[in-house]
C-alpha cells in the first residue's frame, strides 16, 4: 500500500503544475522532441527539461533518445491510476448531488 501511495504522490505532484499539465495535453496525439514540446512555453529549455524530469518521475511520460534528439511520449497509465483513486469518491459526490437535487426540487414544489 505504501508503494501505491508514493506512486500516487508522484503522479499528483507531476499534475500540480500548469506547464506540466499542458505538456501532457500536447503529448496526447503524438510523441514530441523536447525542443518541440518546449516551443509554446515562455521558459528556458532547462526549465522545460526539469518539468519533463518531474513527469518522468511521476511515471506520466517516457523518454527515448534517438541520436541527439530526446523524444517524449505520454504514459497514460499513471493518469488511469490517478483517475481510479478519484473514482473512489464518486459515490460520495453522487450522494451529495442527489441530496442537493432533492432539496432544490422540494423548494421548487413548496
């Protein structure tokens, strides 16, 4: 269980920064070289590399080196794990929303 908790910590730490979340969006459709991944961000290549490193530690991306190019690909398994953890709370929110719906309907009828 502790290993699973540490894994989730790494995933959520990786998702905590908007630049890293946007990088994941950009990687949805295709692998990108680090330089291409860096293109839209107004930060240095060194900062992009640090963000990619955090995504790697979180298990959300993989890197392969081809010559001088570092290609980054999305590893969506980590996102599935994060979504699975959040799904544990779905029934809680469903109950809350059902109660709110009932309250709003009773106010509208009354």
